[in-house]
C-alpha cells in the first residue's frame, strides 16, 4: 500500500468525529464505545461523517414490569459534522450528530402480545471536548512532530428531545427528555498501543408526557476502556468494554425497581482510504445484562476531512 499521509499525520487516520450510533430508540448513551475520543487533532480541521448502524436484541426488564419479552430491531442512518480548534493552547473539538431511525419491536404488555413499527428523526446530540493535558493546540505543520504521552481531557454531550415521540406509545425513536453526558478521559500511549479509560455519567431530565404520567430516571454511571493498536499503513484497531450501573426509573411516583447493571464489549477497525477519507467498522455485544437493553450492534461509518492546510 502506498504511503498516503505524512509520517507525523498517521494518527489522523480515522480520528476526528467520535460517534457511537444510537440504538433502540436513542437510549444507549451510557452503552456507547468510542475509542480515540480524546486523540489530539490539528486545529482548523473539519470532519463530515455519514454512517449506518444495525442493532438487534432483547430488553431485559424487572420481574415486576408489565412489559415482558421485549425484542427490538433498529436501523439507524446518521450524518455528523465536527471541527477541531484551540482553547488557551489546548486542543478541543465540537461535533453534531443527527439522523433517522427505523425501529421494529415486539413485546407482551400485561400478558397481551403486541408489535410496533416506527420511523423518525433521532434526538440530535452536540458533543464538546477539550484536552487539558498532553494535547496542545497545534497547526498541521506543528503536528508532524507531535508524539503522544498521557492525555487528560473532559467532554460533555447534550442530547435534545427533538426526535420522533408519541406520548401514547412505549416504543419511540426519541425520548422526550434532555440527556447530559459529562465524562473525563485518560489516554496513554505505550509504543504501538494506546490505553484509554473514560469514567462518566448520564443524567436525564424528566419525561413529563409518558403515557399520561411523569417518567423520571436516576443517573447512570459508567466507565469504558479501550486497548488500541496501531498497525502499519495508518490502520488501527481497538478492543473495548464498558460497564454501567444505575438508572432506576420512576413512573407516576412508583419506583419500577429497574436499576441497570450491565457490561458490553466490542471492537473497532479504522482504515484510511486516501489522504482525506477513512472508514470505521465496529460492533459490540452485551456480555452481562441484569436490567436494560442486551443487543448486538454493528455499524460502518465513512469520514471525510478538510481544512487546516490539509
């Protein structure tokens, strides 16, 4: 394979717009696996990404829930944009992701079987991050000499309740509530390996129109980890896992005893197609699920970048 990028720019292959495609109606923020979310990127670059994700699996509920045997299949198409910039000599990024989902579900409600198919816009998400240590704001020319050591960063994702939602239905694409996802990231380069740990939380506002009642959910606390290996020809791959706990739901003042306690594992492969283009192929599966969504997720994303003198 011919060399497509300058040696100092090889880390750019597949970086820029960290994206976990939503699954099962957009409720999977804590379950996302996003390797290289804190990778340093030259300032002034723009990224556009389009992708497709497929999720299929069961929704495990508490024994006292009126919903039993739920199974949901979701197809999601997304479009995103990101830009890298500098704040007080620290590298930073902001990205926006929106899209469309097609959701097909079956379940038994109070002993009666039912089905539902729904399509519509997903709840869009804005994600802003800044690296506080180990990732200075560099131009493209300066970046050729950059070598990663330890990066420490923070980010905040905000999801707005703008997707499809029917208050008289349980299964929807949107969630009719705001979602806030603060996180801290640690990324350490060790030879060809990069090790990442990202503790975070997912905080929800109330859904005040859920089957005529108010639906509240406690925060979900999570930690995800990644082991990333850089291959020749600007290819990288990761093995990842995330554990999350919490999220007990109250509907109309009644505790549903639905605290989640789950672990997912997955992998990502990034391949450069040219100087500006790359693709990511990724997948994940539930290893252990007590209450929550235990689904298989696979997807592919295409990314194009420009700017910064590239």
